């Protein structure tokens, strides 16, 4: 048997593929959020239209309406959501309309966002890309359309050395006080 489901909550587990998918059409984002505790280790993808509070360890992608990654959580995979709040560790790409990185956040990966908030103390390794619709999968990856540098020429508008606008990558810089 490759599929198990619980008729009470409409969640279906595909054991062969390792995915958990919310299939209950009556469930809305206004209902109780899915809370995944700190003792849970998940290998596979989690897909839902609702809200998820994730406090465990995960190897796989999260696709949901709203996601909060707790301070003790570790996620190794991509995230796609309307809203993402990170307190813990994430290694992978984030695509969200609204991203909030708290002071305890440790992110390794690119962040595609419409709105971003970064609290002092957050650790980030990657590029920030401001786009009008970060949830669209057709947007090019950071650096994918970078022209080759010409000797003696000024840095290209999309190069990491030159901050740009219009959705091109901008590398964060740090200054010492």
C-alpha cells in the first residue's frame, strides 16, 4: 500500500514519494495551522494551502500559504509561500511575497521576495531578488542572465559588484561599526 489517508483531516501521505499533501477542499487558511513539532524528522515534500508552523528537521521542499520556521527548526530544501517567517535554519531558496528574517535566522540560499524585513542579528548567505511575483516559477535564477564581463569595462548592471533595481540580484554587504 503506497497511500494512507485520514478522512478526518484530508491529509494524504504518499509513502513511495515521501510527500504529504493537504487534499481537504474544505480546509482554508483561516482554520487551525498545521504544527509540526521539534521531535519530527521529515524527509520529503510538504504541500498545503494553509498555514504551517514547523519546528522539526526536514529534508525536502515546503509549499504552503504561510510558513513559520521555529528557532530550533532545520530545513534543507526550497520554500514557496505567500508569507515566510524564519527564526531557525534554512538551506535553500525562498520564494515568497512577504519574507521576515528574525534575529535568530540562519539562511543559506537566494531569497525571491516582494517585501522583506531583516532583523539585526540574522545570518544570510545568498542573494536577494526583488520581483513583482516571486511565486511565479518562470523567473530566471540569480546570475543566470549575467553578461560576460569585458576587460576594462564597468561592472554590468546585474553583476554582484553593482547594486541594481528592476529585479536584478543585489548582494548584501556588511559594514563594521
